[in-house]
C-alpha cells in the first residue's frame, strides 16, 4: 500500500495510511520515536479491514515517513499533528487508540476536540512523562547539561539513545493533563502491563483517578511489558476496541 501525505496548517507533512469503512472509525496514535509500521498499528489495521471499519494510522512529524527531525519536535507539535490528521482525514467521532506517548496525545485531543471522540483505548499511556518521568528523574548533572547545552542523551532499550531536548521538556509543561480532572462521557478502556519498566502501574492508577466518566475501566495484564505486542496482548487490544465500539 502506497503512503499518502497530509500537509498540516503548521507546514508539516504527515505520512498516513487510511482504510475506508464504517464508522465510528478507529485512529491509532503511536508512541515516542515509534511509527505507523509498528506491530499494534498493523494489527489494528488488519482487524479493521476484516470488520469493514474505518481506520487511520499516521506518523507524527519527526517520526517515520513524515517530515522534520525528531529533535525539533515537542508534545504540542505532535498533538497538532494528531488533530490535523483526525479533523482532516476522518469523518465524525472516532475511537482513539493511544499507545504510550499516544495515550497522552489522545487525552489532549479529548480535551480540545471532544466532539470528535467516540471512545478511547490507551495502551501503557504515558501522560505528562516529560515532566513526571524525565525531568523528575534527571540527575543534577543531566539537568544542568540540558539547560546549558540544550539536550541530553538517555539510554533506550529500543535502539539508539533518546536525544531529549530542552524544548521538549519546557514545551511539555504547556500540555500537562494530570494537573486537573478530565471528564470523558465516552467509554474508556485503559490497558497496562505489570512488567512495564517504562511506564509504571502507578501512572495508570493516577490516570484512572484523574479521569471522570460513566464507563472507565483499567485492565492490568500480568507479565506484559511496555511493547504490549505479543499475540495475547494484541487480542486484549482488539477486545478493548470492540468493547468501546459496542458502547459508543
């Protein structure tokens, strides 16, 4: 399948794949330095095609096949990218499936464009991680290096080190979502692995406490890691999406 491109109002070019089908559609929002070719995105696309469901996957700017460099990006940029993709490429309310960073982005979309939200599924959601995980976990040396040199390198289990920029940290503070309650009138399913070393269960519990709504569930999967991509976890994801669609 050939990739398509969307030019955003901010001048960024986003790569995407769209599957036509019935609504409410499903939109996958990937994680930090991930892309739309990941296991979860492709699994959900196959599921959507098999069920005649509209589906969208895309790359944030600085990710995958989209324009820009990762080190130039920020939470606000990627939330703008997601909003542009959803508002331009989909029709009506959508079920957002947000993985890690995508969980944070999906909450920003829920706050700013609630009329386009039919339901929400989060997978190891990482809201406010730039502040509560990265900045809070930096040593004095790392903080000083970030402020003086503009960036710091963090080790990663997924390949090359993460280059974390001063802009990513400072701009992230303008997009925090856990500082005040968020009411969601749509069905929400939150998925979290107990063996996730990148996003601790405490984050999922904090998010559960933060959200207010009539149909919000948190499911813990014993032994699942942050990738949440083995066959069993993929089955949990599709079941959660189906539950949300059934109640949307």
